[in-house]
C-alpha cells in the first residue's frame, strides 16, 4: 500500500490490468489492535510448515516487533490477526 495525498492507495501488479484504487478511510476505523504470535527455534533449509511444529513460546502483541526472540538466527515467527474491510473490491496487502 502507498499513501497519496494523505489517503491509502492499493498497489496491484501491472499484470492484473487493474489500476491503483483508493481504499476508503472507513476501512481503517477498526484496525486490529492485537496480533497473536508463535515463536519457533530451528534450523531449516526452507520455510517450514509452522502448523506442524510446536512453538517454543506464544503470546499476544500490540506492536509487531522481534522482542520475544532469544537469538539472532535460527528462529521463526508466525503471526495471526484480522482486518475488517467494509467495502467490496480488490486489495493487495504487502509487507513494508
């Protein structure tokens, strides 16, 4: 997502043929305030299926950060939350 003139604009890949669209402000009235996380330790050659692993630690966080980790390497974190979008349309969310 990007900001244009103080409004959030979706960014869709050029291959879709769909132009950039404004996301209405109403879509952000009830943003998620809490995110659940699961913290894993391991040495993987590829991204593991975290649903098949036992987490070392679980919890809730308001601000997404890496504060729960106990090491700088060989760990993984899965997070879960929700977003309430009140208007029909195509929206692409990507990490910043």
